[in-house]
C-alpha cells in the first residue's frame, strides 16, 4: 500500500522471536495454573525476564528523543542479566524449601538462555563471567523443582540444560571475539589512515610552505636593495602558494571521500614529478641539477616511484630548512642490479635564516624511514666529506 514502509528481514525475524518468546511464556503460565503452583511467582519471573530481554534501549537525543520510553541508562547489562536470574533462583530455592512442586516451562528456559547470551557477548569483561555463571546456574537448577520425578530424569534434564547453556555461551563468545577483532581492525585502519594523512600534510604542504617562506625572505632582501628582479621571486611565491593550496585541497578530498568516490586517491608523485621539483626549487644563488641514468625504466612500480619522489621532496625541503646557504644541490637517479638508487647531496654549511618554528621537528625523516622500509629499502643520511649533507635511498626492484 502507498505510504507503508517495507518491513526488513531483520524486523521480521525480531517479530517472530518476540512472538515465540511470548507464546512460550504463556505455556509456562498455563502449566503453573494446572499444577496449582504459585502463578504470582511465575509472573514475576517471566515479567522480569521479558523486560530484561525485550525492553529496547532509548534512542534519540534530547530534547526530542525518538524513543523516550526506552530502557534507562541505569539499567546496565550486568543488572539486566543478573536480576531475572536471581528471581528464577529464588523461586527455585523457595519451592525446594517448601517441598512444593513448581514446574518450569519453555518460556523461562528461553529467557535464561537469552540472558546467558547477552551476558557473555555484551557484559563488561569483569562482569561477564559472574553474570554468565549466575544465568547458567539458575537454568540448571530449574529441574530440582519437579518433585515426584526420579533422580535419573532430573540428571537428564540438567544435562540437556547444560548442553543448551554450553552452545549458547559458545556462540556468544564467538560473536564477542568477532566484535573484538572488528574493533581492533577498525582502530588499526584509522591509525594507518591518520599516519598516511599526516605524511601527506608534511611531505606536500610543508614543502611548499617552506618554499614560500624562503622566497619571501629573498624578496624582502631584494626589496631593501631595489625593486629590480623582484618579479621572478614573486612569481615563485605565487606558484608555491598555488601548489600548497592544491595539495591541501587533495588532502581534504581524501578526508571527505568515502571508499567509493573518485576523490579517494592520495596525492602522490612519480619519477616525472621529480623533474618538476628540481626545476622549481632553486633559489637565487643556487644551482640544482638532476641526473637521471638512462637505464632507469619508466614503468617502475608506482609505490617505488612515489617513495622516490618523497625522498627527493623531503631532502630538498631539509636543504631549505637547514642549509639555505648551499650553492650546489645534486639529485641523482641510478638503476643497477635491479635496484633503484636515489641520491640528494648539497654543499651547505648549515646556514639558515628560518625561524625555529619553521625548521621542523624531525618527523620528516622518521616518516621517510618508515616509507622506505615498507618497500624493503634502506635509507642513509649523513654528512659529506668536508661539508654538506647526503641523503641516499635504495629500493629493491622485484621481477614481475
């Protein structure tokens, strides 16, 4: 009919389970009435158990909750699973004490099994064992109410109850372990994504912003001497700012993208991008050269090309931060013995005019080492003979 919402399979299953539980409880009440037992005690046990099992949690956010009649937060899982079991155990003890027959039915058994399942799967770890034992003990004690039956029959009923309790607890424990594994997997995925985004922010945005800062200082010095020659420097600042904004936009796109949207591609570079880095890096008074061995193939694995790009990018950024007085910076790409070797060397003496806040905190080399090691490569950083600094990364290339 128009205007009616379709009923999901989960809703149908839940409705069937609720109906079966209510019908089983009605059988318990009928059995108590026929045996002239305490109907009031059976009603208390069943109502307490049904409320613990079927009372839904409260949903919605005040001041307009979607389900204001839902279960209050004070009714915790340990309380829900313990109180009905205590009521059932008290009924059993009272019937045994009074030597009065008090039969039990499928409703109480089903409720105690449901509570055992909830206790094992959802109770906090420190309460799970106690609540599960309490529910299981209440279930196993119910056959003792049946006065007039043989001890062998009582033991048989207890064995059946033990088997049902074991199957229920085992299923609940298995599902709890799946929940734990899922939580751990989600946590690790989120952590790896945060590290990847942090690496993107450092490698791309910090590189461009550092370039803007260096070229701004150059522009200020040239403005003090005269306006001639300022236009190329200002054009470099504009280009670096544009690239920084584009990198920021790509990173934000990664954060906003779901797994199925095309915006989920991370901003990475390749060997062709290394040439663009070198061309746009040189400051006045510096000479930056790129030597690419003709034997370096163009179809290297994408992750190796991206890692090589990051090595060069981080090394050039560190030249700006810590060796701005360098006059020669050499970038080299070599391929031999199925290995790609990336080298960045400068002749700086450690002179820089950047403020302390712009010199970085050492996270770049840490992230770079992790990135190279993930590809079974090796990263070596150290001073050159005389003066200067050398960064060398070696990536093994596996056969297709």
